[in-house]
């Protein structure tokens, strides 16, 4: 097994190679505005570090979010296209699950929250690092304060809002190494991982920019 | 010819997911998935809706193009993609796909300019572009007059619209006349039965002191709308056919007059017209008449190649390969305002050489 994992659903552009036993190379850069630029060079670097070529990969693992859309799509589109070109399966893993795994918490419950911008967080609760209790959701921190009261929390969304998450701690952003390890574990256990579908959680803003192509109802 | 470059092109600058495949100047496939229906209820292209649709459509559209062309991805000589200008988020989906595809297949990547691609597509219809070529690009998104001596390296803006795009004016007047969407074809149809000289609508920016090659359609649009409203206010019937014909005549008169003048001034004996509005029948007829009178050869591709598509991107990519232009780097990014003067985005270092370590041999 050789998995190439990538995640662009948080400010981190993160890539890792996992051989089924261990992470053999990884790269993480935090720059929320340059996902499109940074991802391919990171893949290239990680492969070079491992002394491997992309065609040695037996599967792609990609974080499906939730996350800010523009960045999220960079990872998903890259993973989909690698899958097409290489003829290997592409596995989707919830980005929050990767963060929960990276948090390495034996006993929960705890919360994973990432920054959804617009003063909201993407979040879910976990029983332990491998077990999610709730569906990922997007909310204002104040609106979920009661539900997460007293729980430890990880992720940039928790660190940003100490009023709601007073005991927030690292890890802050997604890690492809954790995503790969989690996927490897699940695949080794014979689990089927879902096809990569973006988790947007919000409807698109229906704003038409000025001076752009006009489309009126038929 | 088998030794001409085989290139796959990806276009996602607006609401069409286009994947085309060409061999040199020969069109092999032109696969399109459009999200236009999803935007209709919003009255215009919603960027986030377009971006989501591109992500969904990309892999199936690449597959379709390969099948249509009957070629294997391994045989491609390069991957081209629209790097700009266009909607930032939409462009980024195409750029991400193209980079991943080129990297995985071990092929050079060419990030190219959308406007230069609109010009280059004519090679698929009429063979190699004459050098220099004057190009009039008219659509719902752009109206420009461009002069190119080499489509891979030199595109010069002669003029552009200072307000609305020509296609936008057609859509808006069709709406005022309650003719539905899209405006271009329906105005064209009504105009055929109308008198283009019935109403004297203004010709924007045609005064002696106005910019010789710039366009303006906003004043015309307002004049037509006012004329219609005045008729309605007076309780009179609106002569839809005459209004359509007179409005259309005002648009194509200015477009062709300025394009021919630019050719004459620059000593260029070829004019190509591209973009969705190039499908307008009166524009084609008038351009033909005026070009003939001025001794200029007119080249207009078939309508499907005039609107946004992947084949035009592949056509420019093939030209980049044929002329040994420097491929783009793996850190190529989408540039929503890529200047028209940059036909492609060459790599800044030797990233491709480093990258080859990891590619198929
Ligand atoms: Zn266009």
C-alpha cells in the first residue's frame, strides 16, 4: 500500500505519503491564500523526499472538508485528476476526522472546530480520536456554546473563539500525515472509504458580480 | 499529420467546463458541460455555482473528450489550461485539474490566456493564422480589438469596450422587448424581418475625437430602452422587428467599422471575429461586405468554436508546443485579471526538470 494524502480544507496545504505502516514523507505549509500554487510543488517535494514516483501510489486520500470552498476544491480537483490519470482509487475522509486523529485523544468527548470565516466554525464532536459523534456542522460559536460547554477542543476554530472554547489547544490545522494514517487504518480494517464529495455545508452565495455574463430565466 | 503536437486543453473561466483535444491545427474533440441552467434564476453567472459545477464535471468531461478523439492520455504532448482572465474560483478548478493531469502523465503544462485562445481557435477552422492577424472578440464577457503578430508571444490591445460587452447589450435589449434569453439569437431572428434603417439609434464612440478603436454600448442600450418605453407610454405598439433590426445594425455597424479601420490603419489584410456574438448573421454579412470593399480577408470560425470551449485552449497549447515556448511551472496559479498581452504564463525556473524525476519515463 502506498497512499498519497492531501488536504486543503484549512489554511494548511498538507501532503503526506504513507506506506501502510508509517508516514514516509510529509509537507505542511500554512498559507490560506495560496493553496492552488503550493499544492503541486508540495506533492513533488514529498515524492522526491521519499525517492518515489507518483505512479507508485496505490491510492489517493483527500480531505473533503468542511472548509472554505475555493481552497477545498484545489485538493479535491487535484485528487480526482490524479485518480483519473493513474487509474487508482480516490478516498474521501472528513477533514475534521483527520484533525481528531491528529489530536490523539484517548478519551473524549471532545470537539474539533475549524475556521469557517464569517464568524462561524465548522465543527463536530468526538468520543475519541477515531470516533465521531455528530455530523459536521457550521455554526456561530455562541450558538453552540451550550452544547460544547466543558469539552476540550482542538483546531483553529476553537483557538479563535476562547469564549466558547476556553480549553482549546493544538493541533490547529489539518495534517495529511494524520489523514493518511487514519485512512490506512480504516482500509487495513477492510472498511470502504467514501468517494470524495466536497462537504460545503452552506449553499452558494447567489451574488452575481457586476459586468459579468448575463443569464436570465428562459 | 502525426508529428504535430497532440494537446488537451481545459477551459473553466466562466460557466462552461470545456475539454478539447487537437493535433496541431486539427480538431479531434470538443467536449463541453455547461452550468448555464443553474445560473438562470439568478439572472447571471454566480461564481460559486460555476465553481462547484466545474469540480463535478471535470473528470467526466476529460473522459468524454479522450473517447471522442480516440486517443490515449499517454500519447498527449502537452496539457493546456486557461490561466486567466475570468472568474478566480472557476479558473482555479481548471488550473488544479490541468496541473494534476500534466504532472501525473509526465507532460508539459501550459497556462494560457483566454482571449488569445479565442483568436487561436480559428486555426482549427481555417488553418494557420496569418501574421499579423487583427481580431475582433465579441461576447457576453468581452468586446476587444486585438492585433497579434504571433499568437504565442505577441498580442496587442487596440481597443476594448469602456462599459458593457456587446453580448450584454443584446441580452438586455431582448429583456426590454420581452424576447427571453439568450438575447443574441432571438434579436437576430426578429431583425431579419425588420428594417435596420427604421430608427436611427446612436453609434457610440464614433465622433472625430473619440478613441478610434474603443467601444461603448451603454448609451445605445439606454437609447433603445427609452425609445421603447416612450412608445409604450403613448399606448402605441412597439415595432419589435424594426427595433431589433435597428438596434442590431447600430451594434454591428460600429463593430465592423472600427475593426476594418484598425486593419487599414495597421496595414493588416486579415480580420478574424470570435466570441459568442460572432454567430450574429448580420455581423457576418456586414463584416464580409466591408472587408471585401477594403480588400481584407475575413475569417470567422463556426459558432461552437466562437463560444467558450476547451478546443480553443488546446489550439493555443498546440501552438505553444510547436513553437517551443517555455512550459508553465507546477506553481502556476489562476490569474483572474491576466493581461491580454500575456498569451501564456511561462515558468520562472526549472521546476519542470526537477519534476521529471517523478514522472513516467
Ligand atoms: Zn470567452
